[in-house]
């Protein structure tokens, strides 16, 4: 586990350095993309089924105008 964290920190440090663009399978990965991927991975664990259902209900109400806050 400790080796994995060290490897991840090293990869982030290299990707955010002056030569920060890396070619991976024809796509360019920059330091900004790396940070976005890490933040997304952290936020995915906070998604719950009741939260998804609530967001779907709110979206449907907004689309069809059932919500009093939508004009």
C-alpha cells in the first residue's frame, strides 16, 4: 500500500512538472487532467442510491415544470 502511494505521488509530480504532457494511447494527459481524475475518483464514493433518486426526481420536475422554483 505504501509503495502504491509513493508511485502515485511520483506520477503526479512528473505529470505536473515542466514536461507535463504525456502521450497515452494517442491522447495527451496533462497535470490538470490528472487532478480532475483524482477528484472524480474521490467523489464517486459519495454517490448514494437515495441521492441519485432525488436528483432524478428534481430533474424531472424541472423539465416538466412541476417545481415551484422553475418559471
